[in-house]
């Protein structure tokens, strides 16, 4: 920690010379896109979970009400976080990462199991996935380290080793959870951030080769993973078990057609499609809102992602750039994987759709991250004003 | 790192190591932004292009495919079963009808999912609970239900079929009380046959799936079945309701009903008399009978004895087979279940069961050929007369045996003494084999073959019943050779089906018309409207009406003067032809041809205007009865009894004008209280005479009692004031008495004697209805059957 208090290093991140209040408003396009997606997500939760909620609890609005409360709270948190000086994340990055690693260690010990996977922790009545915290901690830490050592990124000592060590540590903890998708995402985000931070390209070549070898071994060892591949390529081979979900998902997506069955009129949500308000909610979006609606939602995500990178590019400092880019890359990867899996473009992995999938803490964390991007955005908006004041 | 940052020399070294590459912040920033832009394009745009492409493929290009698959996935089709049509006899008595029952089935997948659902609230929703509960209600082993439920990929496992409504209600109550899912009921139809075994092989039965599988049920399956309807509803998984659902109803079309030409009364008498004959002659291999309208081809009755109950068609009814099966299963009980011997026994058992079932389901009247024997002589004679090869003036000579060129063995007549010189008519009356062999040669093999074909014996009759078989005949070339021709001419070495034979002889007497026989006269829709009518269908004319008329006279003379006198029935002009044949292709265990014989008789009534034809065949009567095994002795009386039971019912009035009234039963009137003159008139009306006892003014008593049946021309006793004797008399043994002897014996005992059967003087009593030695009231009528035992064909 002492490292970041040294003057020569803090130079890397240009401390604002003015009060936070003066640094302008949040980036409105980004904020509006997030709120819009959250709103659509919550409404779709209502439609998608209607039948399941009634079947499981007798209250059709059961999941909707919970998600809506978290959405409102999450948007509030996002705005509050947006108004903070993101320098605090620079200072606490390693702390957050260490905390996340500690939580990951706890998972195999006192974790909560859902659908046969032990990936959740319940602390103080709140249930969450430590892997999500780990992703955030990693992005912040990488951002901090890369901005501090921005002039040494071309070396192995500063440009590869620390990040690789962190990635391997987190990945091995995730391997204990048998959480392939989170491992994959962490590696992808880490790789993107290293690429942005300036790690030399040859390391990526080595990394890709290592990844390929690892994947080959993994697939050879993990029976359930190769079964996933079979189910992906030929779901009809086991229609009532491993192929069931993807077949049901295709029914939902395919029957949507161009304009969809109409909002609320999904048939597959009547307990045919498992996880219909969760990982597979996008299939219900397709079924009800059609190709038009589905592409519309994807376009909103695309706009949000592009705006996120725009903020990263226009960030005040290297830390801001890297963190904003890291967070928005995480979002993009999750959207890509989720929709890819739901539409059978990719083999099944348990990645939820940001803002849409049911899950309160995940939504809170997601909006928290959007808040960080918003806080970074504040400077780019008022860049000129800030420069003048500095001058 | 913090330490190293403090280390000043280290800072000095750093620029020294890389003097040519000072860190250029602007350039580095530019590099970061360039790379971020690259990632922005990649993650913000490029990643999503394939996804949109994939969605386009699924949602637009393959929309129809997945939509239809999805709809199949989301809809439940509940079939609305069509009720199967009824089968009526010609008087609209239902011979086959259906009731609604229910099948109970489970959905193992649904049960499994519900049981292992995380959010399950119903503790009773387990396979074990369901198995236990259903097992109790349906009387099924719960272990068996658990086994069915363990096949969790299946959605339809029948637990119990065809449960009556009360049981189905119990199942429903069980489901509702315990709030269970995964147990379902579906309607099914149970076929039932109110008359049981009657006409079983004609009607057939429906199998477990409700499909007609034998007889008319099979032949008219599509007509009877109707079209099942369906209700198609969208349903959520686990049968949950959908908020937006649609429902489509396809109405079921009920099956059509059949009205048969079969008359259950006639059928009853056919079967009753066959059963009696089997009993009386100890017939070994069953018997069959057909009664047909000679002018239309309508079948009034068709019976195969050795049948089954279509209500329980798997049950074997043949007592001999049952005995053998019993033995086998006994043996199996005493054999080690692992041994090969046990396996062999089990195989034998199963084979016997299967064979016995097939055999009892078989309608021998249409499916199998049989040996018609001398009944076939009518065909040879009709052909010869039609062709002019023979006329009524021909004479034949039978010495008992004759050799023919091209025939290796000597042809023996059934009467080894020979029939001597006979006219054409006598040749038929005597059923003389040699005369008919001669006739065959006079006609020629090719011609005989053509007539056999013309009479439709070689082809299927086209009767509307399943499983009709073909007859077995020689080829035309083979018929040119005397060896075959002489044999076929008197009815040996051929096997037509019984129905074809009946149709051929019907053609002989009906003016020569070969008909298509039929059993279904009308097809009714569910509202009873006639939608199809079957009737007489002439296929061709085989002989002229003149020849047919001549044949009628000749055939009648066989009963009045020939081998078929045992078929005569007072008041009716019966014609017919007897037949006795060794079975051709039955071999015993040593491969030797058995002595099995089929005796048969084809009778026609009334001969002045032929209306009904009856064929009765008894397969292998036992030699143990001591009677001569022949169609004349055994089958002719059965046909006579059938005619006696049915002709009046069918509206054929007896004509007693030329009949000896003593062979007809009349009813004793009640003449008590009348004057003698009145009594005389009343008795005269019944062709009865009287003697009086006492001299009172009016009749005070009578023998026999009023209402008793007694032969016409009998003398009754009227008591004019005298006491009527109430003593009993003993029934004498009439066996083998001639008519005169029997009458005398009856008068001696104070009894009346009614006769039936042969009226020829050489006929003797072969049976009586009261056992000898029985004590009966004075004046009782004893019926004795007279048989002409010389009718050895």
C-alpha cells in the first residue's frame, strides 16, 4: 500500500486540483443507457418470471418485486458512486482484490450451493458471488499497477509477471469452484487490460498458446465440459437432459420471429425453459419482442459499450482509462457470452446477462461498476473547464 | 517495491540501462488510446455481429421450423375417442357393443421432476407414495408401478387398462385429495359381446388397443372404428395453465354400425344342434355349420364349434387342450426352473397356448378347406346334365368295384356289394361312386374343371369376412387324367372352403346363379341412417334354370328315397346330399394317414321353392359310439333338427296335406265338461280319435291331459263319469325296433309314440327322449328317432 503514497508514483494519477463539485455532471448518454437497460431488464424479469414465480411461490410478482427493489437501490448507488472521486478506488484497489481473494478462499469452505455449483457466499444475510468481486478487484488493481508502472510496461518484471501471478492465483481459486466461465472472463479481461496497459505483444502470443494447451487439457479431463460441447453442437442427441435447455431456448428464440409474440405472451416461460428469468432471459426477450426487440436490446448494449470506451478514451488519467475500459470490457464480454450461449452460438456456460438476469447483488455490483465509469466520465465532460482552472 | 523505490542508486541505473528509450508520456498515452479504440471497435461492434447473425438465422430463417417445434412442445392433444359402432343381428339385437372405461397411466418424467423440484411443497408428491396409492386402488403391485415410474424419460406408462368408472373415480379422488401430479386417466372403450360365445368367429373381437383383430371386427374395422377427435390446448410444462392459451377442438366421428344378415335365433339353433351332435357322436375335432339364403347369398347363421368367448378371447375353451396345458404346467412346477428341460416345457406350453388360441379364433367356415365327399356329386351331376353328357335316362352299373384306364388302383364303391343297375337319379340317391366316376369320364376332365371353376369353388367367394381361404383343386391338366378325374367326380381329393361349397350347391338349386355371399346387410351411421346396403349379387350363372329344376327334384329324392332319409322332416320338402370323406392331409405321429373322417350334409328347404341351405360338417366322429360314421347317419339328422327348429321361425309354413298325421305332433284340447258330440268335434279338428270309458252325458276326464302334445291320428281316452286312472307306466326300450314294433310297444305300455327321422321302413329307433324304465304318467308321448343305418355315405 505504501507504494501508492509515494509522490513519484502518485504523479501517475493526476490528482484533481479542484473540488469534486466543480467537475461537472455525470455523462448523460451513459447514465440514460444504463437506466434504460435496467428498466427494460426489470420489466422483462416480470414477464419472464411470471409463471415460474407463481409455480414456485404462488405470487407471480415474487421475483419482479425483489429485482425492482434492487434496481432502484442499485441506480441510487450508481449515482452516489458516480459522484465520488474515483481516486479512492486507486487507493483501495489492492484491498478490494485481497478481500475478494479471501472470499474466494471461503467459498469451498462455507459456500452456498445452487444448481449443483458452490459459487456463492452468504455474509450478513447477503448472498453474492465472490468471483464478481474478484473481477472488480482485479480490474481496479490492474488499473492502478499499470498506471503506476506505465513506463515499465514493456518489461517482463512490471508488464507481465504481476498480472499473470494475480490471474493465476484467482484462476486457481475459481478452479476449486469449477467455475469455468468466471475463469475465462477474468483471463479475457486481464488480457485486454494488459493489452491496453502496454504489455508487449509477444506475451499475448505465448498466453494464447498457453490458453490453448490449458483448454485442451481441461476439455480432456472435464467430462461435463465435453458433454457441454456435444450438447452445443447437437442438442437433439440428449433432448431431455443436457440438450434440453438449449432446445427449449431455441424454441423460444425461433418462435419469436420478426416481431415476436408480444410482450407477456411468451409460451416457453411456462416452465419449459429453465432459468427463464435468469441466464436465459434473453430467449424470452427474443420470443416476446421478436428479432426487432432483440436487436434493439443488443443495440442499446452496443451504444452503452461504445460510450463506455469513449469515456475511457477521454478519461483524466491512465488509471481512469484502464478502469473504465476494463469495466466496460467486462460488461461487453458478459453480454457477448450470455447472448452467444442463449442463442446456441457458443457452448453453455453460466454467464448472466447484465441488467437483465435475476439476481439482486449481481445487479447492485453491476450498477456500482457503472457508477465508477460515471465518476470517471465526469472529468471528460468538463475537461476544458478543469484545464482552465488548473492553468 | 517500496524499498527499491527508496533506493537511489537503483534510479540511477535505470536510465543507464535504457539510454536510447526514454519514456515518452505523450507517445505512451497515444498508444493506450489507440489500443482502447481498437478494443472499443472489437468489443463494441465486432463481437455483436455474429450474435445478430445467429439471431437472424434462428428467428427469421428458421422461424417456421422452431415455431412448429415449439408449438408441438407446448400443446397437449387430448384425444376424444370415437365410440366404436355396434354389430346388430338382422333383428337389431346387439351382438357387439362398447362401454366407456378408463386407462390409468403415469407420466414418469413429470413425477420425477415434481419429486426432485427444489421448491416442492407437497410431501406426498413422490413416486413411492403414488405407487403405493395406485397399487391399492388398481390392485397392481406397487413395485411394478415404481418400476414404470423409474423410466423417467418416458411420459406415458400405462398402469392399468380398461378400468370401470368406479375405479377411475377412486383414482381421481386419490389425485385430488393428495394434490398429486403425474397421474392421468384417458377414456378407452371396452367392447362387450352380450351373447358370449355365440357366432364368436364371425363377429371376432377387438384387441387390447381396441382394434378389430378377428372376424367382422377386423374386416369392418375402419367402418366400425370412426375417427378419434382431439382437443389441442396450449399447456405450460407440468400441466400448468397459460395466461394466453388457445384451444382447438376436432370433433370425433363415431363409428358406423353393422346390421348382419345373421339371425341370432338361427345362430343359436345352429350352435345348439352342433353341440348336441358333438356330444352324441363324440366328435373329435369340432364341427361347423352354415345356413344361407340360397336366392340372395345372405348368411343367416355360421357356426364353428370349438370356439371362444370374445369377451375373454385369450381364455382357451377346448377342454382337451386345457387338460394338456394343465399337465404341462404341473410338470413345469416339478422341474427346476433353471434347467433346459424347464425351458423346453415352457416353450411347449406357450406354443400350445398360441396354437389353441389361433385355432379357437379361426372361422373354419371361410378360412379352411374341407373334404366335401359325396356332397360334391351334386356338382358333377349338375355339370353333366347341363352339358348333356348325362340325362335322366342313363343307366349305370355298379358291381362294387371297377378299374379305369390310367388309374392304378381299383375304384371301390362305398357299398362293396355294388348297387347294381341304377338310373341317374338312383346313382345320386345311392351316392354311387362308380356311377359318378363313369359320369365324370362321360363329361370329361376339362369340362368338370370348368364347372368347378364356374360354380366358384376354386376362387374366394368374396364374402365380407376376413381371412377367407382358397380351396385346393387339381390343375386342369391333371383333371384330364382318369386317376384324378374319376376321384374328383365323386368328391374325393379336393378341398373347397365350406362357404364356397354352400354357394356352389345353392347355385345348383337356385336356378344356377353363383352369388356373392354376405353377412353385413346394412351399414348405419351413428344416428341410425343407412349409409350402405348390401344385397344379392349374382356373379354368374353356372347352369340353366331347367337343369337347376331337374337337380332340385333329384336332390329331394335323395332324402325321400336315398341315403339322406334321416333328414326328412314331416310337413316340409327337404332335399340334400350326404358326404363322408377321409381327411386327406392329416397324419398321425408315425406319419401314417389317420382314419379321421369328415361327415357332412348339405340340406335345402323347401324343395318346391328352395329358400334355405344348411351345411353341417362334423370333423371326425368317434368310432366308440358304435354308429356307422357317415354323413347320412350323423350329419343329416343335425340338418333336419336345424330345419325343424328354424323353418317355422323363418316363416316357412309346413304343409301337412300329404303327410301322415301320425308323424306330426298335435295338442290335446281340454274337452272336460263338454258333451261327447262337442268333444268329438274338437278332437277331430286336431285329427285325433277317441274311445270312451263309462256312459255319462259329458266328459269328466281325459288321457292325455290337456296341452300335452301327441302324434296326429292317435286315439285318446275320454272318461264319461268314470274315475281317471292315475297309475304310472314304465317307458319301454325302443332301441332298434322298427316303426311297427315301436308303435305296438308304445300302445302296450299306454303311451303315445312320436317319431322323427327317417321314414323308410328299414329305419330303426336310434334314440328316445325318455330313458327306458322311466316311470311316466299314462298317456305320455315318447319321441323316438328313427335312423336309416344303411345310409353309409
